[in-house]
């Protein structure tokens, strides 16, 4: 798993340069929509029942105000709408970048 070497907010995007030299750019609204938090995508109980995850899917005008590195595996972004519970693993961010 490659770690970020540099993270910057550039305009309405989050730019990440990875240890291997790869660069990823994420529109802030798209990053908010992709948050892997239970509040955003819901969670399942032991019986497989889905709870939550029925919130808005578009986040017009939402920006990233800051971020925090969590351990050696994830980034937690602080969004302008108050959301800050999603942990974006490095692997998840790399996969998200490949999809865009």
C-alpha cells in the first residue's frame, strides 16, 4: 500500500502525490459523495439488514476544509457541510482515482 507523500487543496480539488510518484485529483464534491462512512453508505448488522445510507448523493458546493492522516492507512477529510466521519483508506482512494 502506497502512502501519500503530499496532499494539497487546489481550487475545488484535493490533489494527492503518492510515494510511487502517481498523482490523484479528486473534485471535492465527488469526494464527499464517495465517503465510506456509515452515515453516507449505511451499515449492515450481523443478519445483513441495511441501516442508514439514505442521505443525499450529491453535495453541490461542499468543499474540503482540511484533513487528518489516520494511522498508516487512511485520511479523514473535514468537509464544509460538517461531515468528518469517513475514513478514506489509501487503497480506496487509489481505486477511486482509477474510476475517474
